[in-house]
C-alpha cells in the first residue's frame, strides 16, 4: 500500500509531466486510501503549479506548458471535487474572480497566465474572454457573486475602458462591493490610483500576491457592501 507522501508525489509528478490521465489516477488514489482531499489538493496539485508559475516568471518554461499543467490539475480536481460534493461538502475557494480583457482589446496571453495562477492558488475564476464590454464585467460579477473584478488591457487606447468600468461601478453605487484590479503593459500603479481601482498587478504572480495580501480587505468590502 502506498504511503500518503507517495500518493502526493504521484500527484505532483502528474502536474510536472503535464499528464491529465495521471492526475486523475493519482486523485483516485487519494480517494482509495481515504486521504483528506483538501490536503491532497494543496500538497499534490497546488504546490507544483505554483512552482511552475514561478518557473514561468523566470522564463524557464513557456505559456503552453503552464496551460497544459493547469489542464492536468483541473482533470485531477474534477475527481476530488465530485467526491467532496457527493459527501455534501464543497471545496473551499479563497474567493471568486471575474476576469477579462477590456473592450476593443483581443490580447489574452497575460489574462490567461493570471487566470491559471489564480486558479492554482485557490481562487474560482470566471473568464469572460477578450474585448469584454464595460457593462459585462459588472453583470458577470453580480451573476457570479464575485469578490474581485480583474481587467487586462494591452493598449493605451483600450486601458481607458478600465476607467469606464470603475466609473460605472461608482455610478451604480456598488464600487465598494468589489475589489478591482488591473494589469497590462500600459498600466501602472498611478493609473490604478487615478481611475479608482484597488490595485495593479504587472504579472500573474503579482496578481495572486495582491489578492492574498488584501484578502481581509476585499472580503470585508463585499460583506459590508451588501448589508
């Protein structure tokens, strides 16, 4: 019989080797041996994904590898989440993030990186895609009971739509309900401050750190805003 550490190592290997079938098999071992699925997800899947994210940040791997690794993780997670749901439980998520590239902008590589790393670090992410109209960010945030709205812009012309989203949130009186973060090549912390966003992240790992470090603030914002 395999030890707990051996099962976790099989999970880690499936991610490092970009193998969805191996990830599902390793997840099955977690259930067969009666291990804690939440602990297994953190030690077996999330840990290697974070390491790959850091490797990507150092330009040691490329985006396709990061995405394939995330797909392997999702395959394994489906097995474990089904089991948790069958037992009447639910895998706890840090928060819900609505993400998209703003209107008129079809760049998605940066957004995809942020999405993958947020998912790997315990966030539920709703991907709206590219060229997302201003009202759609807010509509999706409301529909999905999101905590965070994340907007990417790669052009100096389209970054203006980040401002428009913030203005529409204020006009609707719900700006404090969401923690708004922005990113993209032309964006800066000064721009974030100017438009009234809550933070700027230059890359995927920075986005994770920004939300993790401000978690008390944005969860409190959401709770206070709906009172």
